[in-house]
C-alpha cells in the first residue's frame, strides 16, 4: 500500500512539474519571433534575441543578430504558417523548439525565393528568468533525392 501511495505522489509531482515547464510559452515565443519578423517589429526582436544570437539560414549561411533585426525592418518575411511544434528540453536553462514552416520571403537576388517549406529549430536559453532566442537554424524541406 505504501508503494502505491508513493507511486501516486510521484505521478502527481511529475504532472505538476510538467505543467510548469517552459514548453508552451516557448512555442508562443517562437511564433512571436516569426510575427515580429513579418510585422517589421525590430524592437520586439531586439528584446527576444540574445546579444550573441546566431542563425543558419536555409541557404546555409550564418547570420548574426543585426542581420536578423535588419531583415525584420526590411520586411523580408512576407508570410508564414508554422505548425508541428516539438519541444526538447536540453536542461533547466536551455530548450529547443522545432517546427515546420511554410514561408514566403525573398532570398538572394530577385526573383529567387527562399525554400517554401522549412524545418526550423530555435534554441531558447534562460537569461535571468527571461527566455531569449540564442540560435536558430532553418533547413529547407525537400523530397528525398
């Protein structure tokens, strides 16, 4: 009987810890980053990105924080539809959010366009109680060769 009670206490404790996890708020933050880019809201990105933020674009090039903010100011991300979110807890201070995204934005010289279907991974880190985006990678989703 004590074993069953102890088991139930552990299950309830696990459930309450799961509810306190940053999973849902970080999915919302990933969506908010996309919305800020679409809405040309550079100040919102300025608040959400770490000082040493880095991104790997779908073209395979590295982009720093200032490039991400400049891209938002210019309105490069014209539209998006994000779905299929997955949250992977790295540790207490780092969480990976991956998702699929259908995007509309230019890439390179016109009329080139960025790959329409992408898999995006966001690495969020806890910065003094506030979650900030430290790293992002966009990978073009394509049929297997």
